[in-house]
C-alpha cells in the first residue's frame, strides 16, 4: 500500500485504546512522514539490507502516527492497524522491533534512543557504510541524563552520519537555558530550528550534511492538553 499524507488521519483513526497519547502521536506525525516519504533509504521488501538508513523512535509512547506512516509506505497493512493494542497484535502501545516490520528499536521507556543511535552510527562508520541514523526524541525526554552523555559522546566523536530530531511541544519539566538547540550546539552539533509542521523546511533540514559534526533538528509544534 502507498497512501498520501491526507490519508493519514483515516489510518490513525483505525487505532483506538490509547487516546491519552493522542497528542504525543500527532506531534511526531509530520517529521515521521517527511522522513519516510523523502529522506530515509529503506525498502520494506529488503529490511535486512545492511546499508539501509536507520530510524529510531525514542519517543516511543503513542506510536499511532508511526504505525500509520509505516502502513502508508507498505511496511504494514491497514487491516493490521485495526488490531492495535489487541492481546495477540504485533502493534502494541510501544513499538516492538521483534514484531513490527521496519521498527529498529523497541522503545517507550524514555532516554535510550539517542545512545542506541550513537552506537549504531559508530558501528556503521567503522564498517564503511554510508547509511545514516535518525533518532526522534521528545523535548521532555531530554531531561533524562542518558541523553546528555549521548550528546557529549556524539559531538566529540564527530558522528556525521547521526541526526537527532527533537519534537519541541513545550512539555519539558526542566528545560534548558537558551533553548533546546543550545543543548546540542554547546557540544559541537550543527543545529537547525524549524517549524515541525512545515514539510519543506523539515526536508531541507533532514537532508543537510553540514561539516564534520552530528546534526540536530529541533522541530517546534503546538502544545496540546
């Protein structure tokens, strides 16, 4: 199946039972859509390709948008969306890499995705692969201390094949002096601040390869709830 962006709401409404995470899901929708539509080099018919790009959803709670985009691009079927959250469904309230085609990490417990992405970026570079690693985080997730260590490591290692996308919907409890972009910039990352609903600007930022440092994209979206 190949669906359009305008068909995503219909795909998402096929999934019920986790309405408390609706805002979390919709906040990621545009970034994930642009990644799978215009950026990631990954083929649902060849998920074992060692040189495929990797996408890690660290912000793994409320994965309805993720599942809808996967269905829109042929990784899942619309019928599978109807089973979301059922006892024997592959589509849980947190994505499981052992069950869902195309999912690279099991997530939902926040604070792990960026470290996993950095390690994967190192391994791919050592192997001489030109694959890129993209990891999507939430602004509140950056309060987890493990992310600070990963940001420091990636900056010092100069992981040019790593892009971190932070969905900023002003939900962080602690925040960061000077804003989220500064959190990465002080550690040597190249940073873009963009409108998280503007597909053209998202595409431009997500496809940029600037210098010899990792790249962070802060995608600002409206706060809900």
